[in-house]
């Protein structure tokens, strides 16, 4: 599958995920930019992330003061495709879960909160 095809699948999955959110969360979730990348760059990884990360939330959580970096979600489609072992249905499911995981960070949930919601 080409990167353009992965992008199209990811875009549709994100839209479907947003539409399925509870009504009170939708406006907040729809306002955060989601950037799709094939793989994370060395600048994104720095020293704290592994090269195979699937997604990343950067910036201040919802309701906190603006940081130097605006709130945004990054999804790494090449890594998700590899994680899904190049299976389309698994890729779609993992984009859904990874997007929700990073959205949870935007809402201020920590790893324990995400695990409790089965978003780990």
C-alpha cells in the first residue's frame, strides 16, 4: 500500500473516530490538529522516544495555558503499517486506537488512565 493510500485510510478513520466520540468531547477533539507522517524524524524522537512509536501528543493539554508548541497529535503511519503487519483492517484499528490514545493525552489522561480505558 502506498503512503497516499495509508493517509487516505487514516484520514477517514480519524473522521469516523471523531464522529463516534461523545457529543461533549467532539468540539474539543475536532479542534486539535492531527499531522500524519510516514515515520518520526530524529528531531521528533530526540532521546526519549523509540523509532517505532506510533503516535505522539505534543503541546499543552486541553484547558492549560498555551505552550511554545501548540497542541497537536502526530501519527506515524509507516510505523502503524509495520505494527499492523501490513494488514489493512489491523492498520485501521490501530490508527483508531492510537488517535484515541493521543487524544487522551490532550485531555490530560496519563498512561494509567489510558490503560483503564483500554487505549494502551
